[in-house]
């Protein structure tokens, strides 16, 4: 729902049409990547007794580039600059996440259950 509502909210605050499209693409590519990173961090900390302190330390450095490049794509679109760089980086992160993170999540969960 956020992927669909984001561009509508962007147009409501005066974002240009190209900015709304880049917001849509950034949300479309960034949201599954953020969910995969969150699942991996949760799988790593599932067996640790005081994981509440460790979880932000693991998650924030991994989620930072996703948010920065998605915002950078919108800013570049609004400024009239090329947006292919940030969008391709987000696509590469999503591809890498879909390829590697399910294996890493299952290995972390197997390790936590042993």
C-alpha cells in the first residue's frame, strides 16, 4: 500500500510528475530490500537474550544506503538530473538481496535453533 500511496502523497505536497515516478520506483525497489534486511537481522538476533540493543546496530548500517539512494533518485528527478544511477543501485541491491538473503536467513535460523 505504501508503494501506491507514496506518489499520491508526493503529488499532494507539490512533487513534480517525474519526482512522483521516481518515488514510486524507489519505493517499489526499496521496500522489499528493507524487508529482507530486517528479516535477516531478526534471524540473526532471534536466539540472543538481549537482542534489543544489537538489532539497531545491525539494521541501521544496512538500511542506510537503500534510503539514501531512493531519496537521491527523487532529488535527482526533481532537479532534472539523470536518475539511472540510484535506481540501478536499488535494483542491484534488490537482486542481491533476493539471491543471497534467503540462504543467509535460513542459516542464521538454523544456527539459532542449535
